[in-house]
C-alpha cells in the first residue's frame, strides 16, 4: 500500500504538535521534516531542536529531509533528536557512501535525494546501500511549487534497476504532489508520497489524505 508523508513545512508552526496529531489521526504514515539551511537551498527552516520537540508528539516515523550543505556534520544531532530516516542530497555529498554509512551506524534508515536535474545515473553506485531514494519533483526550497513531469522518466529508469538488482528500497517523491500527480508517481514505482500544501493548506486534512490515497488505489 502506498504511504503518505505529510510535510510539516506547510503546517502552522505555532501549533505544530496539534497539526502533527491531526494528520496522524487522519491516516498519515510518516511525518516529513524539511530541514533547510539558506545555503543548499534559499530558504531557512528548522533544526534538530524542533525534531526533538516533536518526537514525543507522534508515534509515526520522522522522515528527515536534509537540504543542507555538509550534512555529515549534523547526522549525530538529528539521530539524537529522534529521526527515523535521514535523507541527504547527492548534490551535497562528495563522499556519498561515507555519509550513508555514517547514518546507518547510528541505527537510522538512510535515504538519498536527487534534485530534478540530477540524472538517474548518480544513484546507481549507491543503490545497494540505501533504504530509500527520494526523487525531488520540484527544486527544493519551498512548498506549493509545480510538479516537474519529466522526473517520472527517471523514476521509471531507477525502478527498472531496483527490479533487475532485486533491491528492497523505498521510492519516495517530494514536491507538487496532489491526487493527480500522486497517481502518476505510483504508476512509475513510487511507494511513499510527500505532500505539504495538498494536505496542510486544506481545511479538512483527513479528506485531503483520503483523496490522495483513493487516487492511487485505482
Ligand atoms: C520542498 C520540500 C517539500 C515541500 C513540499 O523543498 O522538500 O517537502 O514541503 O511541499 P508541496 O507538497 O507543497 O510541494
Ligand atoms: Zn521534503
């Protein structure tokens, strides 16, 4: 079954605990946490303190997406704060196997993220070592952007490699996900859908989650 990971980037930060509890009740499978440093991406968001603060609020896995330069420096801090998955960008990691190994050494699941313009081939050497691949379907930095359709070709290509190599890896997408784009991604091989504005900007978050789930079950 396809999993839903609401991105708290679009939540109300003044009542973050309540917003997380609401989406957990509404059927979310993960909580997606967007960490931005103002260097790797233009925006600045949250750090390990916020991850630590929300850890006791939910029993869902915390899916931490690091959009930062030099992520190696912060793996311990996010692991200590309670991250269950830590994903790092290929574009920010000159020594990717070393970084992935450092995440796993902390007993945390390791994810690798690719921006829309980064080719599938950048993932091939790391595939057997990761728990999750996160395909960005927008350029990271902000919520509410438009889905880039061409990324679907890349997902299909990596999905073929996943099959050929019989690897047990989750595929996740992030950016511009709504009931229509969700279906396209799942058809291409995606297991986990991150959605920010399509869930938190809606009055009825349960209805928003249900609509995405229904669209991909057809
Ligand atoms: C974008 C972030 C996303 C963002 C998605 O840089 O990584 O997780 O919250 O927002 P939507 O779903 O609104 O495109
Ligand atoms: Zn994200």
